[in-house]
C-alpha cells in the first residue's frame, strides 16, 4: 500500500482557532477605500509581512480558463486598486479578453483577508510612465526586455537582452508600449476577520449604482 507523503495524513487534523479580534458594522469606515487604508496601515505596521501590499489576482480568459498569480499593489483611491504589468503577459491577455478580476490580500498573521471583485481599466499613459520611471533602473530594463509569460531559450538569452538594452539606454529607459497599469474597479470589497470556532466576521461593501451597501455575510 502506497503511503501518503510525509505530513499528508495529518492535514485533516491541522487547524487553528482565530481569536485576535472581531469586526462589527460599527467598526467600519463609511467607505471601502478608507476601511482598506486602515487595514493596510495595520498590516504594514505589524511588520508581520515581507510585502504587505502583495495581492493574489485571479483572471479568466475568453474560454473561461482561470489563472492566478501574486502582484504588488502600487496605489489605491476611491476609483480602485492599481497594479502594473506587461500587457502582453498571460494576465494582460486574459484581461483584454475578459476584464473581470478578483483579488485577495491574505494577511494570515492578522487573521484577516480582503477580497475584491470587479473589472479592470488601464491606467493612463501618464500614470504608467510616472510609475515606470520611479522604479529602479534595473527594474526598468527588466520590464522592457521581458516577454512576460512567453517561452524563452535560456537564462543566457535573458541576460544578453538585458545587456543589449542597458547599452542602448544607459541612463533611463523609455516606457514600452506593452507595459502599464491596470486599475481594479471594485464592485465588491469584503473584509474578512477570523473568529473562534469558524464563526468568522465577513462584512462586504457592494456597489449599487452610485452608492455602496454594507452587508454581513455568513461565515
């Protein structure tokens, strides 16, 4: 009889009780962006996360094939949440075919998650250029030479492309046409707080026309 991999037979017994805090309707800010800012600040100040602005983003292409990956949040306001990428990447192509998106901030150490659902729009060229040129020079080079998600011959090819572009643009790199930002325009923003015995608090802001409705969801 084949034995399960080490530890696999204990997975059903792995659990922890969430007891750090709760979340009530009275705790919430009037708007989702203000509440998001509160929790983001607390995640940053906790020093519990190497990259507290990391979010897991899910997309699906025109055929409905899903894919997920981690990206970094680089801005937010009442309009939505902004991240930057190669528009020709797998996620960029999927979002061109199907602009619906979901994102999760998995702040496990705080027993919290924020779940966002909505659609995307591209940031303006000016917004993309401002962020691109705020990045370290090496990151500008890497973004410009990477055919993100495409098959490449080997590491040496990547490094030779880096050296070629760096020689052509030793000081600053022009913003490539294929690179820029996406803004997630939320339709729902859920604040999830773990509670004892899995009776979690889930409070959701849901867009209704020009307004937002706050709802409590069953755990």
